[in-house]
C-alpha cells in the first residue's frame, strides 16, 4: 500500500468566521479521519517519536489501537504516562517534539500525533462515564503549590499512587496558565475543568485563594503534616522593555491582557472586568503567548493587529500551527523590527483632556540578523536611521517573565539562580529537604508539556523519597 | 465562600465589614491588603486590611462605594457570603526603629491609616495623626484615631468640622515650628499624598506613601499595578502588589500613577450606574 504523504488536514473554523468568535479554532478529527491518519504510522521498531515526548507517551502503541478503532484502549495507553492528554493534544509544540522525530517525516509529513492524541482524549471525555478508581490511601500527605500543568500532573501521579494530595492555588480558579493564559479558542476552559474534576474524583483537594509565601509558607505546610512539597508556582512578573512610554494607558503585559480576557471573562458582551477593545494593536514578541494575545485582540474587535518581533520568521519561537492560524486570520507580522519608544497623547493646552496619557503609536527600528549569539540564533542588529511609527491604540508586551519572589523570599534555604529560577537537581529536588520544584518557576517561561514533564519527574522522586521513609 | 460576620455603615458611602477568613486573619499585618470577589464572575478588587481578630478568624475591611463592584458589595448583608477572599498580599508597613511618626490619612484612606497608627501606638511610638475629609458628613474613625494618637488633627476642606483646610496645613505648621518625625506615613488620594511629600521635602523627613493602583491577581503575575520610581536618576518599574503597596514618597512618579488610575474611568462610571439601576429595579 502506498504511503499517504500528507497529514489528514485538521478541520477548522474558517478564518473569517473564527476571527470574530472565541470558539475553538480546530474542530478535531472524526473517527474515520483518525483511523485513516493512524494508518500512516509505520510502527517503527526503534520508536523515535517516544524519545521526542517529554513525558514519553507510548505513541506507536496508542496509534495502533486507534487504527483498530479501539479508542478507549488507546486512551488508557496515553493516560499511563500523561495526565492531561486533551490539553497536550491541543497545546504541545509537536513539530519540535514527537513529530520532529517521526520516520515518515524524513521524506513526507510526519504522522499527526498531536491530532490523534487530541482525538483520543476527546473521545474518552465524551464517551467515558466510569469514575476513576480511587486507590487505597498509603498514609502519606503531599502539598502542591500551584494548579498549573506541572502541579496538576504531579498531583495526579501521586494521587494514583495513594497519596493524600492538596493543591494550593493563589487565584480563584484552578488551572494556572491553562485558564488565565491560554485563550478559549485554543484550549476551551471546559477541558481544563474536566481534568481538574478528574483529579478531584481521585481524592485530590484543591484549595483556591491560598497564596503560598503569603497566606501560608512552605514551612507551615510541613507543620501541617505534609511530608513533601512540590512548587509549581509558574512564571511570574512580566518583563517590560524599559523603553519610554511603557506607562501610557493602553500598554499591557500579555499576562494582564490575557488574564483580563480569559480568567476575568472581559471578552463577554457586557463584562464586569474592563479591557481595551477595538482599535489598532501591536503585540511585541514572537512566542505562543504573543500569538494568543494578538488573536485575542483580533477577536475583541481590533481593526488591525501587528506582531512586532525583532528576529525573522525562522527564529520565531511560537508553535507553527498558531503562527499559520494567526496569518490566516490577518495578523500582520512585522518581523525584524524592534520597538524603541511608545508614543502617547498629551494635550499641552488642557491637562484635563480625557485622551491624555493614552497610547497613540509605537516607534520601531528595523533590524537585520548578525552573528549567532549565545542561544545559537543570529543576533538582531539595529539598522541605523530606520525608525518608523506604527499608529496603534494598544501595545501588548509579550517578551517573557521573571520568576515570582513570593516563595523564595519566605522559604529559608531555598536556592535560586541568577535569573531567580528555583534550582533543582536531576530528581527535581531543591536545596531544601523534601521540597521539589518544576515548571516555569524553575526554567522561566517554557511550554505546558515541559512543565508536565517536570511535575511527573517530581512525583516519581517524591514517591521514591516517601516510600523509603 | 467567606461569611460576612458584621456590617456597619460608617457614613453614606463608606461601609465596614468583618469577613470570616481565618488564614488571612492569622497572618495579616498593617499595610497589607486582600483581594475579593463579591460573586461568581465578579471583578477582583484589592482592599487594604483595616484590622484583624485572629481569635475569631475575622478580617475587617472598610470600603467606599466607587463603582459597580463596591456598590454590589455594599448590598451584601450580615450572614451572606463573598465568593473569594485572598491574602494577605503586599509587604506590611515598615515599623522598625521608628519612634516618632506622623500618620496622614485622607478620606477612606483613613481606614488604611488606622491600623498603621494603632500598630505604632502598640509598639510604643509617639503617634501624631492628621485625618482629612471633604466635610463633616463623611468624617470616619475619629474615636479610633483618638485612642491610638498622642496628638490628633481632624481637618475638613470646608471647615464644617474640626479645623478648616487640608491635611498639609497642620503638617506644614508643625514642621515650620521645628517639629520633626522619624517617618511620615500618608495614605489617601494620590493628589493628597503628592502634596504631603512636597510639604515634607524641605525638612528631609522620610515619607512613606501607600499606593492603590488598578490590580487583578495581586500576586505579581499581571503587571497591571506597575508604577515608576525615580531612583538615583534612573526610572525603575515596580509592582505595587509584591514590592508595595508602600513606597518611598520621594521616588514615586505621582503624575503617571494618577493618569494610569484613570484608564477605565468611563467603563467604571458605566458599571456603577448599571449596578445602581439593578438595585433600583430590585427595590
């Protein structure tokens, strides 16, 4: 049988339709398409794809089950190693992970592993009614700080082994970046809620409105009888560029813009939490968060949305599919440009002019690529005298975060690196006994799946540590 | 859910509530704040802690009705519940080594100034308090301040109660007469704090100001509460939620802070009117 050279396309909402709603962009494979795509898998002996997955999902095995139409069995295989398959199938950068290693991909398009994972997870969520089996308690208690991808993964793995797990979340809703950061059109909130409910059914307690480092400290968690703590508190303080004009009204961090829209539901018709809607918007940065912010701005009614990124398309770190979707939706990519100043309105004759202090534009300078820098990417260099102004009403800074100081400042003996990230060893253990950490709190802004991998590793280490105790 | 243990109007637009939140009550120190949501899908608003009772597990908040959310909060009765209540957030007011302090509160800011004055009084410092209001009808917490202050000035803008004039009048007079303080701490409208700083400047007395920018998460994630400090000729961005809310008054860019606080003025007015109409329809 001849090999089908291309992936089965993912059915999507048409760009001109989806640019005006917050419904999910990708609609998912049908059973027939899934079986068809699964049939493309060569089932190679050396399973290179598995090594490309941060949580080592048994990829050829689950795909073989899909091919046979045994979707629930496929799900059971995935869930042996992944706690959040419906999430990962949607947000993982498969092109740089599992799919990048696919043998088929050497000559043709790789197998759509991410699309199949999503299909299997959605199939399970739709058809499965059985409650997860609550394992017999093993008598040990573990506390998890933060309910984002690393915390939920760590909690799930430990709960399945019989640990009594409590997850402490600072915000009012569980899910971390999955609810405040990633927008509905890319990851529907009901999927995250479903994953959280599954954990609760396993006996995990989720305590919202508790800020570890403020409401309770790590030391107090041990006093309360927890024998190990996992810190998955996430990224933290948004970075700004320190250019003039960043305090003008209409300049947001991507975290703020997305939190207002996602967590606080400012995208609704008559929101309680305000957000600047419409007008022209410039998003500075080239990561997934920048794509999310740009496409959210578009859906909130912006007439024009720019991505301003200082390197070229080749270095742009966002997930390929998101970039393609953004382009289809009409986001204007202004690559090899770097902002030097944000311009604002100031009426010298009337200090009470209500327009005073609002953004009117962003001044950028053109860049060209020079020699490779420490990251191996070619360093962007300014082209002298090439400044120009984009007229915009809103500027969204999406250039990363620096770690949150709350836990470090209140936990004696917890060592952090020069960037403020918590230092861990190869087992995920910090400089403090029985305190483990992972995710963005350790690495700085990274991906959902790498955070999940860290949560998984910590769960394994905690289990080894406490079973010896 | 967090129960409203008591509710007491202090004047026509300012209300005091005690909320059951044992973990917060155990930890909160003067100068720190909490974030609450009145109901599901509600807005997150920061309010400074006005007192705690760790034994009873309650936290006192005092708020002024300024928008839709505070209007809704004001309509909650004793025994009802708030959706969310998280804290204590921010850094507590610095008290170490301060033996003689002047506390300057304006309007509802006096509610935040009060626990700070009480704390200094408890620590044995000499406390001078200046509290200012627009007029007689909105004077709050006079007895509480009397109880914890060695000297108290009550000011009204229109002279309808206490002394005539704003809070800088007695401050300036004292400083001109050679009075001095280890620290001035001022809490109230930005414009008032800006003038308190200007008044103290010629006398080189350290001034702490309590900033109240727009916030969402309150834990250092969103960056909405950022403000600019002028430190040694450099402009430095700080986040009120984790670095503050107290800052060195001489460093704060007040004009920028005032502008940023007006970002959603139109939206807020609309939300307030909507909330008012809603309660009118119910009534």
